[in-house]
C-alpha cells in the first residue's frame, strides 16, 4: 500500500474538492500508485522527480479536478487521449466507476502497462485502444459525451482529432499550461471549420501541491 502521506493528501484534497472517495477507492488509487512506480523502474512513465508517492498523489488530485469543475453526467462515455501513465483517465474511472471509458495509447510498452493496470485494478466498462485516437473506427466510436486530454498536443491539432468522435454538444476537457490563451487564439479558425465553442477557461492553483495551469472546456456545436 502507498504510504500514509499519499492517502492523507488524497483524502484531504478530495474533501476540499467535495469529491467522495470511499475506502475501496483510496485502496485502488494506492494500488495504481504502486503499479505505476514499479513499472516506472523499467520504462519511462513519469520523470524521476515525479516518481514518489507524494508526487503521484499530486497527479491524482490534478486528475480529479475534472470532477470538481465539470458536471459529467452519470454513465457518460469518455474517450481519453494519449493515456500514457494513466492520468487523468485511471483516477477519473476509479472515482466515477459509472463512466464508460476508452483509453488510447500508441506506444506498445505503455499499452502493456495500461492493460496490466486495468486488469489488476479490476476496472469494468473500460477498454484500451492500442493506437492514436484518430485511428479509431468512426462507425464504432462516434458517440463520446466527452474527451479528456493531458499533454496531448496543441488545441488546433487536438480538436480535429477528437471532433469526429464527439456527440453533438459533447465536450473536450483538456489541461493546458501558461500558453493556454495563445493556443485558443491559434485554434479560432479550426473551431470555425469544425464548429466548437470554448465554454470555460478555469485557472488552477493549489499552492500546497504545486499545481497550476488551466482546465479548458470546448463544446462541439
């Protein structure tokens, strides 16, 4: 089990964010942390600096911010773009087991890690697509209520990639750094060609966890 400080951070921050985490969920998140750190010893999932239980707890809290700032209806279908180490998809799925999720990852070794993780955590209503999201068969996958994306490219490139797979009024929920507003300006033409509207730009600042940046919601029109 991950250390006590890891669990204290999760429970304290979840309480502040008004996100309910059961004991079982905290246990699953602890196993997620342990599996990530174990696999990180043989492949690059997170940086050496980030490879501690406390830093993983920080990334989990960052993932759960989606639930604090956005209403994601019960049983929503969610596509995660470039799932990598599992953020934000795995913490999101653990905290909201009702969600039906598809994770995408194009790196084979990371796919092996993610499949092992999903099996070990016994997560249901979640599958892994071993390729980039743009290569999903549209006839099978054009039904998502929302897409989550973190460190997955600039907006003017990400929006065309996810647009075909969103339902009408579906949303892209993406994490961005200090260049967020510049990326939005660069994507204005893209949002006209593939109709989308930037609904919310939410600044993130949790000083005690050294978390910052922006969460952005873009709705398909």
